[in-house]
């Protein structure tokens, strides 16, 4: 007869992983009315991690010492449950971390800690979701436009309703310091988009407000056709289409000339400004794609 021995089966730590403990620190400044923070946006992933934590606590509360081989089956079952919970914990942590990191990147290119987001209204969420459904799962983006051309979303494209839903009132009313990209503009200063010899200045209206416009650094028509964008949830589509990372202020004149295209299309622009803008576009494009990939991971896609 085999000798009996005491076996202590696998228990797990109930403490939250370090990445989840980030929520315990003050990550956001005072949010304006109607704003959503990363805690709000990543709430499903955080809730899933908390649920796994509760399951781990329940696992650890069970008897975990067994006499083997007499109770080998029970010990093996306990260990198998521990292994499964460890995998679930790793997956939940990865999903939350991916969402949180994406929000950090989208909100704050300058590292100032301003992580406030606007949240879609129920009506806007439904409009985006309807546009997403009309695109369908089988849609694939077209190839990039030829050199010198710009991204477009034709009116007959399945993407058009979704594009229109995201473009309307985008970005809306936001404070001047909400955007981190581009050059800071002040009244009476030379317009950085044009050669100094042009004499163009940043103007202010009678009310003192600058005559400037919010500009998508990477055009929205390109963003919505980036890899994986149409697989995002409606909320994530809304957020990434309005991410501070992808905005800058331009003079009204240069923004009107650029429209929804690359800075290279701005008529009469300073070649040095165009070069700096193209470098900015490339950098932001890369970060946007990384954020899309992270958000898809956080969704489990």
C-alpha cells in the first residue's frame, strides 16, 4: 500500500496585478462636464479583472490540503482550477492594460497627464453602431491613394454612413489646451504654415478669440480606413476619432486649404512647415495604429 502524504495544492494571490493598481492613483485632472476618463472607458476590462479576482478568492477559500494518493483526484482538480484561473487572470490583466495604454497614448502625446475624453451620447453611439453594421464584417479598406492624392470616402461607399456619423460635430467645443500636437499659436505671431515673407499672422477676432480651426493631423477619411478600425466598438471608434493625439490648431486659412488632406496640399505653405507636418503625420499615424491594435486586444479581437 502506498504511503499517505499531505499535499498542499495550488493557491493564488488575490492582490490585483500592478497594472490594475494604476487605477488607485490620481490619473486625471478634474474632468469637464460630459467627459469620460480611461477608468470609464476601460470599465468592462477592469470589471472582468475584478471578477477573476473574486473567483481567485473563492478558490483560495476552499480546503487546499489533500492526503494523496487517496485524495489525488481532488488535489488535481484544485490545481487544474488554479491553472485555469491563472490563465484567466493573465488574460484579464492584458486586456485592461491594453485598453489603459491605448487611452494614455490617445489622450496625451505630451505627457501632461490630461486624460479627459468626451463620451458618446446614446444617440451618437447608436448612430455609430448602425454605421458599423452597414459596413459589415466582409468590408476591406481600399489600397492607399496614389502619390499626390488624398484619402476619400466616396458617397456610395459602405463606409460612408459610419464616416459621416464620426465626422459630425468632430471634435466639438474643446478648450485650446486640449490638443497637444502642432505648434502653439498666439495672436499677432507669424502663421507657422507660411513663409515669414508672406506676412501672414495669427489673427484674433473682435472677441479676442483666435481665428484658428481644429485640424485632424491624420485625416479622418484615412483613420476610418486604417487596419482594424471597423472592428472597434462604437465607443472606441468615437474616442479614437476625437483623440487629442490626432488634433492640432491651424490658422483658419491653412486649415481651409488643407481640408481633409495632408499638409502637403496647403497652397503656398512653407516647405519647412510641410516637412515638419509630414513627420508629425507619420508619427501620429503610427501611434493611432498602435492604439487601434491595443483596443482590439482589449476587446478580445
